[in-house]
C-alpha cells in the first residue's frame, strides 16, 4: 500500500482561542509594515520624492513581479527547513527585524527626484518585498500545518483577516494625523513618512514574536517527504487544478483590493476634497470588514465557501459601481458615498475564504499526487496576491496619469473621472470576474471531507517502505540511571512504564521498521496483561481511528505515540478499549486503555507495546534505564528537551 508520509502523531485537538487570536495578530503585525507601504508608498513616490506617476508605476510593477517569482522558490526552501521551531516559524522569528528595517528604508528620501532617487526607490522596495515574502509567506503557511480540522482552518483565516482589517482601521485612522504632526507642518513631508515608518516597524516586532511563539506546527513531514525533489513539488502544484483556480480568484480579487487601496488616497484628496472625511473613507471599510467576518465566519462551512465568496464579490462590485455613478454626478453627497464605501468593506468578508480553500487544495494535491506541498502551494497563491498588488496599483496610477492627473495640482474633469474610474468602476469589474474561476472550482465541502478522511487513514497507516529510517543520534541516547531526575535541568519530562511486563530496547521489537526508528525513538514492553498506562503527564492529542494508537503531548511539547501491538491497524479496533477522550489531561501511570492480548495472538499479531517520541528534533538527551521486568507506571527514564 502506498500512502502519504506525514507524521502519524498529528494532533486532532481543536485550536484554542489563544492560538486563533495569536494567529490573527500575525497579519496585524505584517500590516503595520505592509499596509502602510501599500497605502502610502505610491503617494510618497509621486508627492514626496517627485517621481512621475509612470516611473512610480514601473517601479511597483517590476519589483512586485520579481518579488512574486521569488515566492514559490522560498516556499520550497521553507518546506525543507529543519529547526526546533519547525519549518516556517523560524522565518518569522528571525525575519521580522529585517522586515522592520527594510520598511523604514522604503520611506527615506534618496536624492532629489532624479535617476538616483528612482533607483534607490526600486532597490529598497524590491528587497523589502523579499523580506515580506520570507515573513508573511511563512506566517500564512502556518495555517496549513496547524490543524486538519476544516472549521479551524476557516477560523484561522477569518481571524487573520480580522487582524488585517483591524490594523487597517487603526492605521488608516491614525496615519494621516501622524504624518501631519510628525512632518512639523500642515504639509506632509518626506521626513514625516520616515518617522511614521520607524514607529510602525518598531511596534510590529513584539506582535510578530507573540504570533510565532503561540502558533505551533502540528503537521510534520517525515524524512521521505522532506526528500521529495523540488521539481516534483512544483510539478504537483502546477497540476493541482483547484489550486490554480484559487490562484486566479486571488489574482483578480487582490488586484481590485490593493489597486483600490493604493489610489483611495488620491480619491479622497482630489475628488472628495475634504481632509476631514479622508480618515473615515480609509478606516470605515476595514472596520466593516471585521464586522462582516465576525458575522459570517461561522457560516463559511455551513453554507459553503463558494457560495459565501460569491455573495461577497457581487456585493462589493455593486457598491463600487454605484459609488462611481454617484461620483460622476456630484461628490457633494458625501454621506451616501461613505455608506456605500463602508458597505463595500462589509462585503470584503469574502477575503479569508480563498485562503481557507488553499488548505483544501493542498489536501487534494496530497491525495492525488502523494506530495504535500504546504509552503510551495501557499507561495503560489501568495504570488497571485503580489502580482495583483503590483498590477492593481500600477495600472490604476497609469490610468490616472493617462486621464491627465498632475501631482499636487488642481485636477481637470478628465483627471477626476480617471481617479473615480480607477478607484471604483474598474475594481467592480474585477470582483465580478472572480465569479468565473469560482464557478469552475470543483471542491465542495462534501468532497473536502472525503479527501480528508482518506488522508487521515493514510497518515495513520504509514507505508514503512517509503519512510526514511531516522533514528535519534547516538550521542543523544544512553542507557543508564534513567530513573532519577537530572539536577539542574530546566526542561525535562519523566518517562514511565506503559505496561506490566518485560521492558526491551526498541531495536528488539518484532517489526524491523519500527525497530529502526521509523516512527520515532523510545522503548517497548512485552506485556504480561492488557492494561495500558500513560507513560507521561500530558494531554491526549490523538486517538487513532483503529484505536491501536494514542498520541500524548507533554506540557513541554514532547509528542509521544503509544502503539499497541504490531501491525494492528487492520483489526478495526476490536481488541482495544480506549479509556480516555481526546483533549483529556492524563497523569503518568493512569490507566488509559485495555488490550485483549488473546485476540492479538489469535490473529497472529505480536503484542509489543511501544512508546515512541515522534518529534525527536526536540530532544537534547534521552536517558533510559536498563531493560528489566517493570510494573505499569514505574519510572523508566528521562527526556531532556532543547
């Protein structure tokens, strides 16, 4: 049987509210840097640096496309990263300070608006985009490896969008005030932009760290999965039809969203011509989006992702089209325009939905091609966002320029029409175009459940021939006085006997693959009876469908798999009685299961009970007592964590 090679000790626990909140904070931090760039950099280029709109447009297009091409490359690199923090979290922890510094560099005035200024603007924007990819792509990929629960995946992306829009509300509310006050005059200066960038960059760092430290990776690839060639990974992504359709949906939606965000400041400055309302026009849509997500997030799975996304895109398009028509008549009815602008923000509740669909597409690809490409798949969708951002802002600015826009001047009627068109009607058309790939998207909620059920069974029944043998390094393992605590150790877990019987070395178990450490390092007991005891203090994070194995995680994060019998997966749970429930806290020595040993023997199965530590990268030292006759709950050893 050929099955997917994913760590079998995957947690089935629902994500906590703290984890969901921490994940949402990640995009809040990202947008303290990136929303400021997306909203104000084009204005900074034209009005502070003195660059022509066409030059600013070219800089943004080329930099964003180059950065976008980097996305899949980095995704493949991140997938193959090894660290005690996992594959993606290290890039948040170490990349956040780099992103902060480069954000500031984008808002520094180099030269006086000539060629040197344009070159420096391009270089800083390009490198900052690479740093943003490193941090934000890793952050986004976390949602694909934190849980397999469909509702939790949708909740993660809803919390993410709430973080995005709350940051937008706050930033759009305070940024104009900060720009004026820090410029030291009524006119916004380049120095004002620089100071605001410094403030936001510094404030983003503790929020990034809060996210990285509270969002743990629960889906881990095994050795063979990590060894998949990059070419095979890319091939599996390109052939993934549902993922390519999500790419198109996001490309169109993000072109509209970021394009409008990038020129809304022009609309407020030149069409509305009332600075008092500028903050409201920029902040209220984001606040309405948060409200929309909160009101609809529990219906995404119930109603269906496709239907909810369609409602959002159609509603947003109608609001923007009506705004365009009203503006062509007069901008005096500001209250109506404000209401429509806010209602547009409400319909943006659809934005988290395609990102929740990415996990479904990743599962589809794993099910069909046998390769799980979390980072590369997410990077592919991220590429559509980058291209959309580049095309949206640059084309909108180019349209304004073609219609006669002149920086810092009284605009002509044609220029005002161009700004109105670029801000509203053009974006409405793009939202309606999202419906085409959305209709073609083939994965329904029912199909997603079927795919996930197949994957769960595959993950629980690992094909040993396809899994690389990866034992704990010899210098980290020793037999000795493992029953005694190690003085002065800051982080450790005591290990206890899982059954009554004869303790044996792992390499002595009846199955060659398990003996070689295919599922992890640990020990085994040949039982005298069918009583199974908790080998550690911890929480039950997994009860396998066949009831032949239980996953427990300690407070320190050590993950253990209690595997009852050899090759017992096909017994459909008959010999096993599980006495604990998912999410239950257990104490070492507590009776957690019973096994009918006679049924195992009658079926020709070996009765070895194994305790396997599956996240061996967390182990600093594993000390185990010498093999002997033991009683369940008896101290056996100690595991020192890094």
